[in-house]
């Protein structure tokens, strides 16, 4: 089963500094049919104006993954962490028992990113943060794991959830495959370019909610940059 969720039909909000779309219920957008997908709770598609950003605010007991598509985001938190994550790279914040953070676009251009929240496998853990570059040439023509809670994915950023966040870059006409184990949920968005997922066509920034598909065959209709979440 693959349910296409067109970008233009997503919930969202627009402010003078932020244009955001929500794949699932979030903030003032509420849809009882879209409260999450398995352990995946939030997938926001954010465009943040230059010189602006999210002021300090708290989180607890959530794994928050930021995938930067264009520009860069500068993070600062109550643990003393500070860092800049640029396009193509990923940061992870494990909110655990509680953390305050800000995310600021200090770049001269608009920053665009996906913000992905996954429910942790256990609550009350020590909070943490990390960032890592993932060169696009390393995932050319195939999926690589960007963040994971699985012991076998040692090269990925660690998260405290039974989940993987994967990325792939495909040239037009290329196909990449991913095995989705029985009982798991997949959610896929192409950050750039149209793709077909097991024959279901997605425009750029459309979502695909996937279940009961053991093999995902993703074919690029255009040059594409893909993000996939695999959760229980």
C-alpha cells in the first residue's frame, strides 16, 4: 500500500519569516487521520528566511532529525552545543529528559529543510545533539543510512528509536531499492525531482505513506534527492 500525499494538499502555515508545510498534524493544523505514521510523528517542510529562525524553545522525549536541503541552519542548545549544518547534511537532537534549543538561518539566502520527529523507544534518557556531513556522491544511485537506532548502522548518526532515516540521490532513469521488513512503516519524500515508488508517481515534496510493501523500487523521473524513514 502506497498512499500519495500531494504537497499542495498538506497542512501548513505562512509567517513573514517561515513558510511551513506539515505532512502530519502539527501546531494549528489538525487532521485526526494524520497523527503520524507508526513511530513517525512529524515531518515538516520548512523554508526559513535569511537572518531569522526558531527562537529558544523546549522539547522532551523526542528524536528530532533535521535534513537541510538548501542553505544551512545554525543550532544552539542548553547543553552548550553549537554547530552549523549545511545542505545535504543532517543533525540529530535527542530531547530525552529535556533540552532547549534555537535554530537560526544565518545565511544570506533562504534555508530549506525537513524536520522529522520520531518517537523514542524509551523515555527519560539523557539529551544529546550531533551533526554529520553526508556527501551526495556517497549516496549516488543508492540509499545510505543517515540516522539510525539500529546497532548495525554504525556509520549513521545515532537516534534512540527503532528507526532509520535514509537518503539517496538518483539521476533521471536510475532506480534504487530498499527492503522494508514485515510490519514496518515507510514514509518517503523527494526533496528534489519527480520519482516513481513501485509505480506510484510523486512530484517533488509529495509524501508517500508506505505499508505492506516488502521491496521499495524508487525510479527517478528527473534528477532526484530522496529521503526515506523506516519505522515500526
